[in-house]
C-alpha cells in the first residue's frame, strides 16, 4: 500500500483528493496545509502567479520529503500536491495532508513538508503586478 501521494499538475488541485488519500480508520487526526495565492507581496498588488518546475527532479524531491516525514513523525500517510502554470488570486498552488493516530504528528509532518519543500524542491514562481513582473526564488 502506498503511503505517499505526490503530484505536480497544471490541473486544479483537489483538497478532497488529498484528504481521501490519507484517511484511515486507525487515524484520529488529519492535518492539511493549503497554500493560496494572495493579492499582495511587499506592498505591491499581485495580479497572478506563474509556477514553473523541473518536474522530474521536483517529483523526486517531493517524494524524498514525504518519505522523510513518514520516518520522522508517527504519521500513517502523506499527500503533497503542487500546481504548475498560471494561478489567479485565491487559487491553490500547494496542498499537503497527513494522517496520524494523534494530531500532533500530523500537524508537525505538514509543517515539515511545506518548509522543506520551499527550501529544496525546484519550483519557481513569477509574480505579475499591475506595473510589471518578477521571477521569485519561491523554492530553490
């Protein structure tokens, strides 16, 4: 049985899919982190974001993070899904869900996964403003 669900897609991310993947009768808690596109950064109005990936390496790195989370925390399953392409304000670039017998492990696994993803997965974003655009080193 797979303990991890890793996905990078240009399709709309689905929280229910991630939730359903980690659900289990033995788990008393499911934690979710949902990242959304906000409408400003550094006092500038954001219009939209464009996420680019080096997909083969990004998927491999996300899988490593999931396996590490399974080893480090007492979780049952974890899903890490990330969007690529153009996203508008309010849309979802990343969803992470984790299930565990006890809630603390699920919360800690989600926090670990998003923090590590931002540090190590080759995903970049371009921010579009009313007066221009800029590439941001979202994830190295």
